[in-house]
C-alpha cells in the first residue's frame, strides 16, 4: 500500500507565529497568561499550552489581572478596548491575514458600507470581524441562508470572507448576492492563500488515492472543509485527530492512502499517523467485519 502525503502539511505560517508568541509569553515569570478560548483549534497543542500555564477564559470579563493573549482568530475591538481600560497587558497573536481583513472592514465601515461576512457565525474569527463591521452586518455561511438575511436595500454593501472559508462556497454565495439589487456591491477576496492551496492539494491527492485521511482537530474549520472537499471527490475518507483513532479495517482493499492536514495540525501528529499506517503494513492488514453499527462506508459513529 502506497502512502501519499500532501506537500503542504503541518502548521501554516500564521499558526506557527501565534504559537511562537504564546510559548515565548509563557516562558517568562510575569503574571499568568489568559486566552479567550483555544489559541488554535488543535487538541494536542491546547493540552500542551494548558500544561505550560495558559489559562482559558470563557469571557474577557473573567480576566481580572495578569496578561491577555489575543489568539490567532483575533477579537472584537470593544473587547480589546475593555482590556486596555482595565490595564490588562495585551499580547496580540492575531494572524496577520485576519488582521488585514479587520482593517479592511474598519475602513469600509467608515466609508459607509454595510458588511456581508461569508463564514460561520459562531467561529471566533467571525465574531471578531463582526465587532469591526457594526450593526448592519450580515453573516451567511450557505446560499440557502440568503432568503432569511435582512438587507438594507438603500445601503451600499461590501463582501468579505472568513479566512478559512471554502472558495467554492464563497463563489456560490457571491454569485447569488450579485443578483440582489444593491446600489453598490464590493467584493473583497479575503480567504487565506494557504487555505486555498491546501484545498487544491486535497483535491489533487484525492484523485489519485483510494482512501484519504484528513488530520486535524474536529473543531478546526479549515480541517472540516478539507474533509468535505475529499468527500465531494467521491473518495472514502476519515477525519482523525491522532494516530490512535486509526482503524485497521479502513485499509481493506486499499492500494493507496493520501494524507492531508489542517493548518493548525502539528507536524509530529502527521508523522505519528504515517508511522501507525506503516506499522499496520508491516503487521499485515487483515480482512475484518467492522461495520457492526450499520454505518455506511466512510462514516464515523
């Protein structure tokens, strides 16, 4: 069985930068470091950061003293101002690509544009962007949601995207919005180039493999989208967070397996997955009868 690994694997530049800032902040002896949620959406790295002393806060108001780390997703400007007003030291690890979108939205709002954000409304990055966009903001994640969106027809609108949004989904929503009768509609393509590259690699790899493994956190937006992309290619696929989740029966009658990872997945996690597959190859992958729960092939319980 052949193992094919995507060229772009492990952390993207923005995630690596955020982690470097976080680990450096945790090394010194100054007051404890807080973060609003996980710095990146990866269980292994989240556990390691917690072990080193990072305190996860559910709300900015819970941070009474010490230092506050702005994670890679960024936060709303009002939250940033609240921390500054309370003299909480701020360490900003916002991804530069996200920060660019924040600045664009801020400028567009000042120019009188209402903002349409293509993304997941509950995602921390999108929550931060909403804070820059103001009250007329519309957030949409699917074309089917447009019928329920309320647009102020006499305003000019601008479209931006969550950095990890699918290009295909972005194009579909934009195409539908163009048909709306807006006085003016500006379209700004703010999807991260690394996200686009990994989507392209996932599609190419899926075409040449019998099975695809997508490695990354189940709460990682870009990892979930990679899984959706390889599924759309008609390939048997599984998303896993670690090598221990691999099931030997997945490789029955499989001649080639492709491996792709989300941008917040450590390289060592991918290496462990490859090692586990090689161990299974050495031991010999035997035929089994695994589908005890009536799940279709490629499904997870």
